[in-house]
């Protein structure tokens, strides 16, 4: 085999089938600056297939590689694989986590920014104080040698300046970040003048040597920094300029402000970066959360309070304060009335702590009842030129925001306030400008906090191209990789990619005899029939047989958490049973489930398709032997989903359902199927429990069939099985596997 330059970054002794070919294709595409769409089956080495050629191209062209995911388990895998690469070919790697995970003070970003600025000022004042002290000693020596009135006057002035600086230093010591100070003090060549807090000073060179000795996790950095009274977040930032590989999550890339900061720390432009997105089938929904906007009711409340508290200042600058007060008071009352009138008797007390959607607009016709009534009420108040008034409010809000910043910086406020007048005005202006835009959809959200209700207005970015389009247009090159990225044209459309694309796809290359894929021909589990006693009994009987005849751990994915819990309570089995509880961390249950399989015993995990266990977790070998998808598992077809469907239908006529609902659901199913068979020696059974998955379903169930939504190579492996023959299929398969390994 020909040795390619990028193989120096490939740490494994050999390649999986097709892996070398994939790396060749990716390498050529990156040199040409293309966007790479890369689909490869679970467990076939996609990460290294993308990372190795990316690092080589980055080295050739003086670029930096960023690899991002939204799955915690995948980030851990990136760390492990980059450690293997570093052992083979030394590169500087930085692993990033958000500031809230690393800040020793747990401050918000704005407060932290001001504390940083104050810390810089403190160091500058201490420098000046040290320099003046040296000057004063020099003058004292001169005065000992000969009396001079000029020298005496200079000493008097210098002493006064020193006293002033000492006061400034004392004030700044109360309003700075001590952990950041200890990071800077060595870099600035200053010794701690007061030796305060009892911490010894550590050189950041010590940190750099330790950090570059391996690939360090944020948790390891926090421990190192905590022991030395330093800020781990700032220490990691100090290593970013020299890094050739950065590992982070989607948030660092999809949030424009954070990405701008990251590029600034790197000292790079976006066109000097190669970005790898893992689990890229999640990119659209992640981008949607960043493109969507919200306005909580507390912002409207505080906007009015700001106007009242600063009314004299605002009037002095000829702002229409009275009209602003009327407008934002009306907005607040209208919001409360809108969600309060939608709550049924007793519903207020049953509201959860998570946000619940309340419809204010028709998802198809886009008739915004909330806005229409609001504009009528505003007109009744006599307010003219609403857009102009909101512009004035935003301008005034910016003035307030700067004032709050200076108040905190000077120590006159205990916390850094933000102008809610500015936030409210900018949101409402955007709302008005996009009220008829089919790419945005207005919702109300409500939740219960303690004993009080809290509401907010949300503008859902149905198609998040405002985030994705400029990113893909400006980055040097990027790779989108996933086991479920097809259909590629849909990925290009939903992310608004407008440049040359390289499409690479490889199915599972592990031995076909090691896997069994069956679709059980039972009547479709439509919503209207799921609670039918006959249907439930049939599903229970089939699941009992699957659990009994599986050669190891069984994963069951249902269409909802409620179904998973219901069947968990009805299944009778001797093996341990676990439930992936909604709203709670699944880590402990998952690890126990894994341990059961690894010890040679069998367990059953009841989960749901849109939960956290369907992707990003490694169920290698005995961790999972059989996976069952019960039903299709479409997301709740609420107004939010219908609005997204309507937006796609508007942009791509005839494809709204496919883009918004059908394809994302089948991707989830395929991800769940990929939880078993993670290596060439691994084996397992993949079971689709619904007649709509069968090869005969396009004839029998027509538009309800999902068989043709699977890629051709995956369809070819699906075997139709009647309910009465499921146990025989499993018995034969697992007996064959046992015989081969005995």
C-alpha cells in the first residue's frame, strides 16, 4: 500500500475496509477547499478518516483544524484519538469547554469580561506603583548627596502620585479576579506585591509544559488550576494560539459571538480554519436553537423599571419616554393575558419547570393573532411611528447598558446589569420586520418557577440559514460526518451550502454474517392503535421472545417515553430491566447496563427514540447484542413542527414533510440501529418492529411505508419476518454466532 503524507497522523496499525479510500478522497477535497459530506456506518472509523487528512492539509496550508460535536461521549472519543495521534506525531491540542464549566468564580460572561479588564488595570497600576517607588528611592539617594529644592518638590509630587495609585490599587483589588491575576502576573513579569491570599506564584511556563505533554481535558485543567489558585479557563486560552487542533462543541462554532472570540484567541480568520462536524445530522437542529430569538417577560418588566428610574435623564435627551413606557407596559400586559387566557382550569398548578409552547399563530397560514391584536392595541394608544420609537428605545437602551457597565467597573454596583430596554426594543423590532417571513414562526412559552408563572415570546428560526449560510460560505473547508447524513441533497438544502461539495458514503463493511436485520410484519403502530389491548399484547409477546432469545443485552427504543415506561411495567422477564427516565441523567443506569453485558449476563434497557441513548454512545461487543425499534417514532406533530414543515414546504414545494419530519425520524431510527455491531469482530441483531419497515410495505401501506427512506444498501439487508417466526430467526442467528466462536 502506498504511504501517504497524512498517514503520519493515522495512529492505528491498519485501516478498516474503505478507510484509506475515504482518506484519499477527503484529502483531495480539502486541498480544493470543498465542503465534504461524509457518511460512514457506526464504528467504521469516520473520525480518524476525516481527522488524519485534515491535519495534513492544515500543516501544508498553515490552517488550524477544529473538530466539534454536540455529544459528550464523542468529545471523550476525540480526546482519546488525539492522544493516540500525539504519541505518533506531536501536535498541540486544545480541548475547549464553555466558560461556565471552567470559571472558578461561576460568573456570567459579561461580569467576567469586566473583572478581566479590572485585573489588567490592577496590574498596570501595580507596575506604575513599582516604577514610581524606584524613582522615589533614586531621588532619596540624590537628596542625601546634595540638598536641592527641585529634588524635594519632585519627591513631594511623586509621593502624592503614589498615594493616589495606592488608593486605585486598593479599589481594584476589591473588583478584580484573583485567579486571573495569578495567570497574568507571571506573564507580565510582576511579583505579587502584597503576597495576598497565601498562594505561591506559579509560572505559566510550568502550565504550558504540563499542558503540551499530553491532551488535557478541561477537568484535568480545572484540577491543576484549582490547586494553584489560578483560572483554568484563562490558562487554556493562553494555549490556543499555538494549537493545531481544537476540540469543542457545536456551541463554539454556531454562536457567532463565541466563534469571533475563538478566532481572536487563535489569531486567525475564518478562512484559515478547517472545521469537522461530527454527528452532523444534528447540525440543523443545533443551528436552529442559535438562530431562534426569545424575549422573557422579565425583560419587559425591567425595561419599564429602567425608564421609570432614568426618566429625567431620558427626557433631557428628548426621548419619547412616555410613549416607551406605554408601549412596553402594554407588551407586558398583552403577553400575560395571552398565556393566562390559554390555561385550562387547574393547568396552572400542573405546569412543569420546562418551557411549554402556547400557539399564537397558525403554522400553515401564518396568521399571527398575538401580533395583530397587539398592533390594534398600540394604535388605540395613539402611538405613531412604532418603528422609529423602537429605534429610539434601542438607542436609549445602549446608553443605559454602557452606564451599567461603567457602574460595575467603578465598583458602584455589586453586579453587572444589562439593559433590558435594549433587549426588548431590538427583539420587537426584529419581530415586526420578520412577522411575515415564512422562515420564522412566533410562539409563546410558559413555565412554572417556584410558585410563579413565567412567560416569554419566541421567534423560532424554522430554517436556520442565518447561522449556517455565512459559516459555510466563509470557512476554508469543512467536513460534515455522520452515520446518517443521507440524503445529501437535503443536507445541502437545509444548511444552505452554496459551494462545491464532495459526497463520500460507505456502508457498514464488517462481515455481513455477523449481523441480522429484520422487519417484523405487524400492523403499523399508528397513534390511534397504540393503546389497543390486542396491539399491546402482540407487542409484549414479541418483545418477550426477543428478550428470551437474544444472545446478550437488549436495547428497546419506543416512540415515546410514556410507551417505554408502559411496556417496562408490563414485560415479565427474569433478567435485569432498566428504564431511561425522562428528565434525569441516564449515565448511571447506562453504565450499569453496560457492566451487566460485559460481565457475560443479560439486561434490558427501555428507552425512547428521541432520548439520549440512540446516538454517540459506544455499545461495543457485549454492551449490546440486540436493538429493537418499536414503531416509527415521529416527533410530536405540534405547531412548532408543523411550522418547520410549512417553512420547508414554502422553500421546497412537495418536500416539507420529508425535510421536517420523515428524514430526521429515519435518521434517528438508523442511529438507534447503529448501537450494535461496532467492530469487525462484533455481532448483533437489529429489529424493526412495525409493518411499515418491511419490503412489502410500499405496496401494502403506500404513503405510510418508510422502507424506501433507507439507503439502498441498508434496505437490501432488511429481511421481512412474520411475528410467529421472530424467535426462530434469533435462535438461528445467535446459535450460529456461538458456534463460530466456540
